[in-house]
């Protein structure tokens, strides 16, 4: 259990894939910084993880706000004394089969575009930036960002996929910037369209749930430097490279 005693921050951790990632880390003995904007759901999930025996610091924060991100990282390090794993999961996505499509680009307000880009891509940038502040002096750490697919034929997925493709490129370049510091930086696809716990019952019966990721993200948090900068899938709980 290489994660035992390590400190992991999971953004967007109150529900869905983030909650599943945090649960898999908790079962491996990690200490958690659980981050979300939804304070009520955050408290509920933090309680569930504590019931598993995990140490959990719940932080309500907006990953698109640098002051919030700076504060949450400081709270985690002040509480636990270190930061080992940063999971950039928080994001805005609405391409699920049960969700009404977003507007096409021709009908999209700039404010909507900006909010998605600043949350998905901007949040990944800010959390990576401020995690590195604490990882570089120790010359170790893992930063894992999430990639996901959107059907090109489904209206409204453009802005979402623009952020995800940008996150993939961001990971490739930052991995090289931080290779000398022995910090492994990956991008991971959950491996399937996931029906979160908020999806309608009929959707949850027909699609894999968050538990589908199994220990895939645990494996990412234990990856060697030879894997840094690359894209992987956590499909079925097994971390595998993607082209």
C-alpha cells in the first residue's frame, strides 16, 4: 500500500468520479484533502470517508479562483505537513446521456465559454501551480489530471473537449518542466462514460458507475517517472496507456 500515510488532494471530490477516486485512496490508507464547492455534499462525503478510517480535511473552494486554491493548498500542508498527490478532477461537464445538451458554439454566450474554460483548464493550471510549490522542495509528487471524451456529433461538447485536449497538452509540457524535480505528471481517462450517483435510475442501470475506475487512479498515484507526461485509461481499474 504505497499510498499509506501519503497526502492526496482530490478536487471535485464530493461526488461522482472524484468521490470514487477519494474512496479508492482512502482504502489504501492515504490522508485526504477533499475539495468541492458544494459544502453540504462535501461534508457528507467526508463523513463517509472517515467511516472508512481515513483522515479527511474537507475544504470548500473554487478551483477557478487563485486565492481559493492558494488557501486550500496551505490548509492541507498546514494540517498534514506535506502534499504527495494532486488530483485535478473538478470541472464542468454536461455531455452525459441524461443531461440536456449545451448550446452550439453559434449560440453560446462568451460568459458560459469562459466559465467552462476557467474551471476545467484554469482550475487544472492553478491547482498544478500551487501543488508544485510544495512538491518541488521535496523532489517528489504525483499530479493527475482528468481527460474525458465527448461525442463530436453531440451538440455542445466543443468547449468541454477543447479544455480536455488542452489539459492533455498542458500535462505533456509541464511534465517535462518538472522532470528534474522527480514529479510525475499524468493525464488519465476514467475509461468510459460514467453515470454518477445523481443520474436517473434507468441511466445508472445501463451505464457503469464511478466504481468502474477501481484502483486505476491509485496506480496513477504510484506511477514511475517513465510514465510522466503521458495519457492513460483507468478502464476497469487497470491503468493502461492510450495513444
